[in-house]
C-alpha cells in the first residue's frame, strides 16, 4: 500500500499539485484514507454477502457519525466507548425487530385483503 501511495504522491509532486516538502504528510494521509476506504468497502461487501446489507449500512453510518462528533477513537473514557458500542448493538437489534414486526403485519394485512 505504501508503494502505491508513494507513487501517487510523487505524481502529484511532478505535476506541481503539492509541494515536495509536504510529501510525507500526503503519503501518510493518503495511506490512512485508502485503508479506511478499503475497510469500509470490505465491510459493506461482507454485510451484503451474509444478507445484512441494510443493517451494515445503518451500523456504519451510526458508527461514523458517532466517531465524528463524540471524540473518535481517542475517547476520553473507556466506559464511553463501551456504552457507545452497546447502544449501537441495541439500536441494530431494535431495528431488526421493528422491521420483522412491520413486515409480518404488512403480510397479514395483505393476506386479509386478498382472501376476505
């Protein structure tokens, strides 16, 4: 991964897009960005493969939103991190329960409508 990011940064330097003195900063930033993108794509594909694509999207959105506004990975207290993960898991389970109940009620309503 480092070779690829180094080549991209070198191309930007040759194109006079960035200054050569900032090469290490751009390499580091591009490496972190590419790793995060690859991890997110992997998680989305894995979620779709196991049949949990919507839940995976909801989890990733919630997790990214919380990380952005609640201090990121370097939270002040370990308890805050545990509570956050617990709430995300609880909300995922609640969403699954609501969606199952809603789907079963829709099926019951449509079957009554068709047969009666």
